[in-house]
């Protein structure tokens, strides 16, 4: 279907000037723009990647800052609840609702443990709540562990500390003489899970994760 | 005292192609100066908007410089043909982006309308361009590819993703529409 007129039209258009169709066409300016586009890929790459990189760096920095803050906070105040089976005559000392809850939890935990064979010493239900606060203090050597009487340390188990828990009666040197006055409270800012069990050997504490829970920083409290 | 010029002058396509292959700015500039006007007119034929056409032409040149290694020189004119094909592809991409659809049409009886086409040949370039711009984008693309790029229906169909018969029908309709418009113009002039 190609006719001679197609050729004529082509010739007319080929001989035409750009100014007939686009009077404002600036050849030099267009060339500059083309040159800029040729050089563009690297800059475009940076422009595309830079925002993501910035966000990533910001994220890492923020996470590090918060991580450090968390570490600091976690190191300053930490609470642990401990349960031990001692004489029936020692009364329950849960005063607050949180303490009551802890008591229930520890009772259940102890009850489970009692079901296990070979634990005849622990056959009695928990009679007292032992609370502890953990404060970083590196001066105390690791070997200096709570020097509690045998009958009191047989079944010591540290349980989960709840947030906002107020720990009553704590002292940092584990001797009866250093027990602080009653009604001393420690504010617990967050939840922290650390367990300390004494299932195999009496008077020996088995710390499952010593890094998280250095014994030298363990402050033991006994409710009288 | 005349200082002898050093290096190629980039007067012919071969020199330009050699220079562009090495990424020389002078060769790239020579290529641009040589073919920019023709490419711009080509782009205007497809997209009608001057500024958009300029953008497409720039993209075509950028693509050409970037992918110059894929060009094979086979004689004078091959560089221009390659560049024109890049520009046409850029125009088609633009049309696709703007949702111009090349609708599949059924095979119709395509008649020759050549006897009245000489009217188009009597117009000047600007008038021809105006008439082409009045065509729907789909018809316009097929018309441009067939008449100006001298592409076969098979090639057009392949480039546009349509069947050969649709290409033929669209060309036929484009010609018919042009005739109608031209006859109206002629009547108005008379």
C-alpha cells in the first residue's frame, strides 16, 4: 500500500526545520541536560541509597542508645523474688497485692517441684517469701555468696520479679546483722526474669546464666 | 600561521561511532548536533507535545550513549537508523505509559486510498504535522512507523504488540481519517 506520496511526505518532513514545530528549542541547553543525564547514574544511585542508609544508621544509633539506657537501668535496680521452704512457724509476709500474687506463683512453682522424686526435703509447702534486689556492685567477690543457715538455704529459688513491685526488707551484705530496718522499699522499674535454684546441693547456688545474674550482686532479704 | 587540527573532526558516522564507543564527549556532541533536529521532529510526530518530545529525544540520546557498545556499524546511515529506532522505542514507551492502547481490530477490507493522498503531499511540513497530530495516538503511531520509519506491518505489529491485521487496519483508518480532515481543509480553503 506504500505509495509515492509517502516518499513525498517523508521528504517534506525531513527537510523541515525544528523551529517550525518547536520555536523555543534550545539546542545548547538540551545538550547540557543530556550531559547531565549521562553523568547522572552515580548521583542517582547515591540519591536513592542515601536516605535508606541514613535511616538505617539512625536506627542503629537509636537502638544502641536505647540498648545502653536499658543496660544502665537494668543494672541499677533489679528485683528478684525468692522462695524457700523453711519452718512452718515463719509467717507469710506478703503485704501488697503484688506480693500476694508472687506468693501464689511461688507456691505453685514449689508445688510443682515437690512432685518430683528425690526431693523429700522440699516436701513442705512454702512458708515464707524471700525477696531480693539486685544492684550492681563489683567490689564484692563472686565467691562471697549468701551465708545463710543450712535450713534456710535448702530450697532457695528465685522467681520472676514483676514490674512495679516493691520489695520489702532488703540488705546487701548477707549477714543477719546487716538486715536493714523493716519497711524499706525498693522501686522495681521493669520485669526481669532470673532464676536461682538450689536443687542438687544444699547451700550451693546454681546460677543458670551467671552473666545475667552475678552472685556478688545478689542482695538477699528475709522477711521475719 | 594555521595550527593543524589534531584528532578526528567527527564529520562522518564512522568517526562519530568510533568516538562514541570510546565515550568521547566530542563525538557524543557531534552525534547530537548531527541528528538532534531530525530526532526531535520524529518525537514530535509521535507525542505532539513539544516539551514531552524534547524529553523523549534526550532520553533517546542518553540511552544511545549508554548502550553504544551494542551498536554495530554496517555503513553510512546505520548509526542514524539505530538512533531513530531508539527514539521510536522511547516514543512507544511514552505512549504506553500514558495508556495509549493499540486496540486489536478485526481484519477489514483494506482498500487503497492512495488516489487521494497527494493532497497531503501538497501541504507544508507544519500542516502535515498538524494533521498527524489530529489522529488518535494509536493510529498516529502506526502511521508514523509505516510512512516515516518505513517499517513493515510485521515489524509494527511486533513493536506494538498487536497483530499484523490490526496494524494494517489502523493504518487504513489513519489514512482515511487524514483524507477526511484534508478534504475538509481543502473545502475551507476553496
